[in-house]
C-alpha cells in the first residue's frame, strides 16, 4: 500500500437548490490508481473542482502530504503538484509538442527562447512514459491518444505528484486505450498518484487499485478493486431507494407514432424501435453511446446511411430540422446554452422561434396573437420571468428549460424527443417538467426521453431502450426494468461486444 | 439609503453638466459666433455690444470653460452611475438604459451640443438638411451592412457593388441618348446589379460556409475590377441635356421637395429604413436574422433555414448598395470607376457607432441612422471650422476606436 499523499475529507459543497457534495471523502495513494466512480451528477467533477480551487468548499478538509491546503485557483493547484487532464484537452493545436509542454514557462537563454533544451527535455519526459513522439511535431497532427501523452508530459514537467484523469478514454478509439493504460502503469511505477474518473466500469478492473464510489454527493465507500466484482460495484453505484415521486400514469395503448427500422447514421448502427402515441420511451446509455446521435438523425441533422422510418403511418426521412418539424417531430436539445436558447433574445422571441409561420398576419407578424400565445405558455408552464421581454440569459436554468420546451410545444409535435430534459435544473423544476411530460403523454403525444438519470428513466418510462456504442442493446418493459438490468445493458453486458474481446 | 443618495448625486451631476453645456451653447449662439475664436476677437465682439448683455454675455465670456466644466460634470455623473451599477437595481436600470440602450442617442445629443458651441452655423435647419443629404447614401449602405453584421458577419464589398451598379446606370443612359425610358432601365439595371452582387456574396457564404470577411473581400476586388472593365479608367458623364434619360435619372440625386428642404436622397433613405425596420421587427425573416446572429446552432435546431436566411440577407445588402449607387451617380451626374471607394468603412462605422454588436444578434437598425448622423455631423463641423480634410480622416478613425471601446467597456455580456 502506497503512502497516503492526498486526502479529501468530509467535503461539502452546495449550489442553489442542490447539495452537490455531502461529506464526501477521497484518499489518494502514491503509486496507485484510485478510481472515482459515480453516476452523472454524483459529485465527481464537483469534487475535482473543489480540489483545484475552481470552487471553494463549504466544509471539510483537504490535506496534501500532511499539510492542509486550500487552493484559490487552478494555477495554485498546479504549482502545488496537482495536474488535471480534462476530457477536452488543453492544448494549442497549431503549436508544436514542446511548445505546448512548455507553454507559459518557456526556457530562455538571454532574450531568446532555448529551443534545443526544451526539445530535449520534452523528449526525455515522453521517454519516461515510454512514448515515441517527435517533440517538433505539431499537436494537431497527433492522434487523440498522443495528445493526451503531451498533457501528461506537461504534468511531468511540473513534477505533479497527483494526476487526475477525467474520462480519458471517452474520446479514444479502442486500439489506443491500451497505450494509455501502459502510460498509466509507467506513471504508477514512478510513484505518481492517479485519480481515474470513468464511466466504463470494465476499465476499473483493468487498471485501478482501489475504487471510491460517490452517490448523490455522498461517500459510499472505498474498496480495493481486488475485493470487487461487477455486480457489487453496480449495486454500490445505483443501489438507492426511489427517493423521488414520479407522477407516472398508465399508458393507454394508441396507434404507433414513429417506427424506425435498421437506422444507420454515423455512430448509430442498425437501430430499430417503435414509439406509440401516448407513450414515454426512455432511452439510456453511456455518454457517447449514440443516444443524441440517434435523436439528431431522426431530426434530420445527420444524413442516414441506411434504414427506414415511418411517422404516423407515412414514410419519414427528414433532411433538415425544418422538414422534421413540419412532419410533426420536434427534438429538444440536451444543451440549452449551446444550441437551445438564443440568449440575447427575449423570452417571447425564443418561444415563438419555431412557429413564426403560424403567426403570419395580414402585414407582417401578428404581434398581438404572439403575445397572447406566449403568455399562455408562460402561465401554463409556470415560467418565472418579470416579463416576456426579458432576455433569456437572465432566467434560471429551470425556466430557461421551460422556454425551450414551450418552443417545442408551440409547434404541436406528435413525436417529441427530449434530450436530458432535466439536466442542470433544480428539484422543483424537475418535478414540474415530469408533470408536463405526463400531461403530454395523456394528450397522446409520443415522447422519447433520453436521460442518463436512472431514476428518471425508471420513474417515467413505459418502456426503456438501452444503447451501447451506437447499437441497441435491448428494450425492457416497465415491469421488467430494474436498475441492475439496465446498468448491465448500459455497460454492454448481455452480448459480446468488440471492445471486450479486444481488451481481454 | 446611502446608495440612493449617491445615485441622486450622480444624476444631479449629469443634469447640472448638461444644463451648463446647454447654457453656454445658447450664449454663443446668441452672439452668433463660434466658441474657438481668439480671446481678443471675443472681447471685441462683446465690446461691440452685439446681442443683449447680462447673463448671456457673462456666459459667453467664459463659455469655453463652462463647456469643459459641464462635460466634466456630465462625465463624472456617467462614471458614478456605471460604478453603482451593481449596487442598486434602480441605478442599474437607469445607467443601463443610458449607457447601452440609449447610448447612441446620448452621444448624438452631446455631440450636437458641443458642435453647436463650436460653430453658430451648425445648429440650423439648412445645415441639417445638408448633413442628411450627405449621409443619405452611406446610411443606405449601412442598412445593408447592418444585415450582415446582425448575422455575425460583415460585408465590405458594398463600395465596389455601388460603383458597378452606378457605372451600369450611367452607361445605359449614355448609350441610349434618344430614349427617355433609359432612366427607368438604368434604375432597374443598377438594382439588378446590386442584387447579383449581393447574391454572389450570399451564395458563397451560405452554400459553402465561407468566412464573410474573405468572401466580401474577394468580391470587393471583383466588382471594382468589373467597374473598370465596364467603363474604363475615365468617368462616364450624364450631365446636361444631351441624354433623354438624364433629367429624370439625375433628379433622383439632385431634386429637392418641400421648398428645398427635402432632397430626394433623404426621402429614399427614409423609405429604405422604414422597410428595413419593418422587415427586421415585424417579419419572420427579421426574427430569423436576429436568432442566427445570436446562436446559429440553436436557430438550425429550431427549424430555421439558416442558409436561405443568410443568402437573402446578403442579397439585400447588395440591393442597398445598388440603391446607393443610383443616388451617388445621379447626384454628381457621372459615374467614376473609383466611386464608393472605402465607403464600406463609413457604413461599418455607422453600424458600430449605432451600438450594434459585431458579435451579431443584437442591435437596432434605427440607431444605424444615428450612427451615420454622428459621423455626418463630425465631418460637417470639421468642414465648417476649416479642419484639413487629411486630419478629418484621422479624427474619424479615433471616433470609431472610441465607439468600439465604449461597446467593449459597457457591452452587454
């Protein structure tokens, strides 16, 4: 057992409406890989942000090599010996490898930059983890895996004692995962302490020594991996009683709304499913399992390479969101800030953005009609805003989400695809959105709900479809769906997948 | 309570400053002379006893200092307001309105006051008709550029498109000396040229997702070259009575209505802005432009035909350049290959000074006229005061820089 080098104890952190961390702990040992596990929203990234000073903790202590610390910003954390390798790499693609490694701390010789010595040092750092990369290559020419190596070299240059890797294999093709794991093994041998955050549980068994599990911001335990198996790990991850009330109503079988057969599009391959009117189909899987890609393909954002679909009995193959909306399907994005709202526009214009055609008056837009329609949505969805002329950026997350939802509803969709409809909003607004989904269902709308939140999927869906690496892993009825079964499917158990063969 | 006292104080400073400036301006107007005259001349004026004495005379004697003091006070008021922005919702609202929503109007008003003090010939109806006449064509260009900037793009080709459409119009009139219908044909041809030029830009920007800056830079060069190919290096004159169509055509740039107070170019400018305002605020197309400029991805996901909207917007910008080409050619009764050169800069400056964000998605088109008016007034006052035209260009650059700086400092996040 390695020396305990970093210790986060009883860390608490609250955001308005959410207790993100509730006395969570994490121990990191030199020469070991500690897995930090938990569902989305369990508090993993909050924990890391508290560690590196991006957030200030409300309570608890952090000790590094026996000394209590409280970093104020990421730079201090870096100087303190903690390096984080984020999912989105922090490199300048146009610069060369050694320039990236030394970015901000270039070696100088007089006025000039000492290129030779920087190149030599970079080569030496890379050889420490046994990677062959020419330090003079431009970063954009490297594979993602090699770019990660450059980040690791940066960490080594700073002589980091603790290296945090946040979902490092998410962006990697399977064949490059192995080389990353070799580098991690090298780092271990050199006595570095590694915190490994991942959704992919099979990786935990391959490279981690211990696992710390968080759930709803609480510490669930620290277990040596040798004493774990997949089933017990899954139970630790999800094993909580239903603590929320879901306003589920039984579905009355109505005719089919959308049926998809063998859809191929980008990552999505061979997906078939049926969605009935007045039904909620939960869709779940890991980030990167192809859920959003499936929805966007059905919304006409990505070209189809194969497969057919029928919407309300008619052939359906949209080539743009405009066509999809005209046919009666609407997709609500998972990221309202990035591609949902127009932040600088007011609530009114955001709500009517997809339905301006219906507001045509004799001379231009019928603004009176627009105002009355918008205020009816503000009332019925209980959007809290001082006026409909308020800019969208000034609303809270939950109200912003309701604005996007109003825009979707105003097109009167027969099929509504919701992508992570409750991400980043508080509990009260969540409940309201659940109720809206149920009301829609009662009104005969077919709802496809993509969600990573297991409770939500179980609580609201009539059926659950699980995707894994772009393929449909299975479909469970409401009665047979359970957390364990779904989690099993999510992780790709149930049939041999290429990944596991390659890893074996 | 303390913050309300400070808010009152800053508003008071603002009002007092403005009042001082206004009084000094009125005083110098009374003496029908300018602010920046030598002290001896000023004394002579006072001694001659022109105008009533008393308060006005005192104010006039010290008006130079009064204006400086008034401006300083007003500036202090603004500064205090922006400082207390975060502390109280009321002052936040007041200062936000003054500094962002109404900023172009505030600048216009203060500039008008200061200029009125600099020259007694400034604040007259004739002079303002003159200023409007001078800004009409590039205010029209600016309305087109506003479309591009609203989309988060830019259109720097408008000056060249203007030249090409003007040249086409002049050439048609010159080549059909006996046909009085040539005026109509020339107008239609110039508008068509503008449409084609704008469509050209829009096609490459929308269809191939190219950078608007680069595409319009290319067409800036292409249409300037096309103009030279069309009419060669010399001007095409359509002055005089040799050409049947020239009288009607030139009227579009030279005729005045309402006893000389309403030149036709101003009328055309007003009509253009009326239509543009309507399109932007009362049609789906206008909403779509704001949405695309604000968040292109969200617009696409909302079912907006982004490519078509962009194509239409740039085409409209070219069309405006066509209108401006007609006005300029008609006003000087000739087309030159260098017409409209660097006008795109004036147009962009008008949009920016009008408070439109270069990031796209936010702005008011009527403020673009205000921006154009500010530039027009600046040129006018310098001409009235006899400032060397070389220096005028430098000063204009400085003002543009100042406008962008203001936008960055107080800009909406």
